[in-house]
């Protein structure tokens, strides 16, 4: 289920960025919408933590993390 709130309520620059993503990708992936919506309350703080968790995992290279994420997304039948 997609929240209706994630379709509106973005700042002007975010709106332009989202339109570009939709134009080139054909849709707006859920994680991008969640991280962008009301960024001051959630995305601004969560994005750096997510980067640290995903990119600085000991013993995991960037490719390993991306492959793992792709595998999990496929198992969960995620579009992204």
C-alpha cells in the first residue's frame, strides 16, 4: 500500500527532482519518497545513519551490500 501523503507535500526543489526521477525511471521508488517526504523530521537524520550502516559494515564491500540488497528485494518481490 502506498501512502497518499507520499505523492504530495514536497518542497519545490524536491518536486523537480522527483519529476526527473519519474521521467527517467518511470516511477518513484518507495525509499526515495520516504526519505524525501518531510525531510526535516525523518530523512535528514535517517539517511546518514543508513549510509553508515550500509557502507561501513566491517567485512562488506559496496558490491557485497548492493548484491545482498538486490537479493533481499527479489525475495520480497520489491520493485526497487
